[in-house]
């Protein structure tokens, strides 16, 4: 139904164009994206299986790593199949409700991932700065509460975004979303009505989740490094530092790309759209793809079990 000035009233279908300006080469861009997605699913599934069936890996650090792996699989799966449909088969239409659902799932999984990364930083903080109390503090009960808490925090804080779009914004200047997935600000910007409340609430959620988490992660690692450099033995310092580097790599790739995408939507009008959308896509694909590689290479126990699996399969084939 048409509204004033040719606007669309409560559209039932939206159109996702993919990567603005790169439509002609999207089919080729889809190939590395698909490879990264398959590697992310295989790598994270492998880590989940190893942690589940190896009793020696049922410690807090590995349980949190399993949570991260499950979140990574869910995060990439909620956008990649539809994105590849756009790139390869020109399946550009999506119902308004399905778009809102994808948006909510996407931002919820981002919030859960951030919460798990914070829990991992706190786990390392207690393990290095207060090792004698680590087992009593990071109990199975606390890990369960962390899992439930970060999930509820992300899901509940993200839900009002759906309500504010669905029931506040009635008229849209276009139904074409200049994005390859349903992102909050990309949808909000289509409306012709006042979107300040939507923008303010989006900022509130981002800083409540990502801002809060990154502050405490940074404080944890400052304290960790102070403690590590005070260790008397050089080997102990190196081992603790080596463990932390893997975690820091994961934190940096997640938050740097995340904040770039977030601020570009609001203040980056001078940045070419294809650069913004490409980096937004990579933000959701690179962490799930790299996390199993980073932890698989840097964590000896997981690396040994992966090698054992491949050696056994090689012997069986012969």
C-alpha cells in the first residue's frame, strides 16, 4: 500500500541488494565467503566434538571455548545461506517479519559472543592472578549462569529494537535495503518518520553490551599483564603470555571490525558503501572462521586431539 509522497505503508517484503556497487562481481565474492563459512562450521564443530568427548577438556576455559564455537556457528549460519542466495541465485526478496527475525538473531548472537569473550577474559584473569581460587570461583554452576545470563542479556536487550521498528515505523521511502543482510540501522534508515528513538536505543544496546564488555576485558588484561611480568620464572611468564595472545587476537578481530561497522552506519557517510558492507560481512564471517584456527594452533590440548583424529583417519584409510 502506498503512503504519502510515494512512500510504502508497512511493506510485507523487503529487497536485499547484496553489496552496493559490486553487484556484477557478487557471484565471485560468494566463493571465498562460502569457503570461510564451511571452514567456520567444520572447525567449530570439530572443537565442540573434541571438547564434548574428551573428559580432560571439561575445564572452564574449554567449556567457554565450546560456547564460543556454538555461537560462531549460529552467528554465521543466520546470515550466510541467505547471503549466498542473493549472490548466486538472485534470491533478493525477504519477508518483513523474516528480516526482523534475522536482525534480532544476528544482534543477539553478536551480544552472546561478546559476553562469552568477556567470560573468557575473566577466566584467564582468575587463572593467572588468583590461581588457587580458580576452581572454586569458576564452578560448573557459574558457567551455567554465565551461559544463561549472556543469552538472556542479548536476547532481551535486542527485542525492543523489533518492537520499535514494527510498531513505530509505518511509512518507508523504499523497500530496497542496501545491504546483504538485515541490519538494524540499514532497516531503520528506510523509514521516513522520526528515527531518533530507534538510533538512541541502538546506541544504548551497543554500549550496554559491547561497550561494557570491552571495558572489563581491557581491565582484565591490564591486570593479567601486570601479574605476568611480575612472575619470577621466565618460562612461566612466556607460557602465561602465550596463552593470552590467542585470546587477544580473537578479541581484537571481533571488536575492531564490530565498532568499525557500527560507527560507519551512523557517522561514515563519506566511506564508499561497498567498503562498509564488505567489512560488515567480514565482521560476521572472519571471527567464526579464525577462532578455531587461533585456538587450534595456540592451544596444545586441542591441537594434539585434532592431529590424533587426522592420524587415526589416515591409518584407517590405509
